[in-house]
C-alpha cells in the first residue's frame, strides 16, 4: 500500500507574511484529512515561519533545493542538516528549473539525494523530458538515464525511502498536462526500472508523483492511474482552495 503524496512547490513566490497566510488557509481546509502526505515547499526565507505554523498539523515541510555538503565555505548554499533543523522532512531535488537554469546534472542530483538521505530527509527527486526529447521519441531513454543517474550507488534500503517525481518539462507551468495514458506509461516504466535497480519490493513500494499543470479538474483522472502515487503541484499550489481540492482527490 503506497500512501499518496501531494506536494506543493511554491517556487520563488510569496513573502514570509504571504506564505503564512497561504499555509493558514490550507491548514484549515485540510484539517482532519488523512491517508495522504501533504507537503508544502515555500522559499527558503519562509521555511522557519511556515514550520512553526504547521507544527502538530497534517502538513509537512519541504525545501525546493539542498546542497550536498554538511557545512563549510559554500556561500549561498544550505545543507540538508540545516533544513532538518528548521523543520523540513522533505527536499525537492533536481527540479527541471534547476536543471535548466542552474546547471543541475544527474551527477549533482545524485550527490544531493545521497546527502539528503544521510540527513534523514525524504528526497523528492524530479525527472522528465523536454518537448524536443518527447517529439524525438526519446522520453523513456531520457527519463531512464535521469533515474539511473540519480539513484547511482544507492542501496535498495535507501531507494525505499525516496520519492520520484515525473515532470515532463513541456507540461510544467504551461497548462499542458500529459494525458493520463502518457503519464502512466512513463510511471510504469520508472517502476520497472526501479525494480531492475533495486528489486521488486522496492519497485512495488516506491512513490512516483506526477507533476506538470496538475489542477483541481485533472487530478482525479491522473490519480486513478495504477502507477501514479501523488502529485507535485506548482501553480495550483499557490491558492489554498485549489491545492486543498487536489489533496482531496478522488480516484475512480
Ligand atoms: C512544478 O513546478 O513542479 C510544476 C509541476 O508546476 P505546474 O504545476 O505549475 O506545472
């Protein structure tokens, strides 16, 4: 039984006050909702305030990125242990915007995943193909390379603890969602690949989230697919009511 995860990536939006307003509204709307892990990922500057606000609630905290060293002369970076210290239990790693604008590679994603696991946080490792790669028939090849690279050197027990998010780059922030069939095809392939890497039990247990223009009106059909175990939500996570509806998805 895989507990679904609905995670909201707030990206570079919201001051501390705005983040608090959003999370307070969300907290009220999802009060008592169980059977799903609800995660929010505010900007770094709002993590402490949001952590205090969600204490004792059913909402958990994630960062949007993390560095792989524990401490030292790495100006501008934040270590996994520091995120844990502020109240994070998850860290988003390798989001396509970080790969596109900040030079993330499968190798740096792998370093971040390892350091995050070592600190006891749950990595949400993002993978996904660009439009050109999809149109070139390379989707499964690209995603397979990203998953294999991101998981390199990890034991099955470590892979058991992480979450993978499949986010086709062409569907992020564009309003274009992958069809449930397109998403399911890739999710099933990721699960098959995890089985090859880490064995059938890990493959059966790992949570694979879909991300890319998930909204209140398409979450149900996406969540009804056999290998979709949750959603990583950008735009629709910035409104408490739409995110709460996504959290309360209904499968057919
Ligand atoms: C994301 O940022 O991970 C994302 C999927 O964004 P959106 O939901 O806006 O497409």
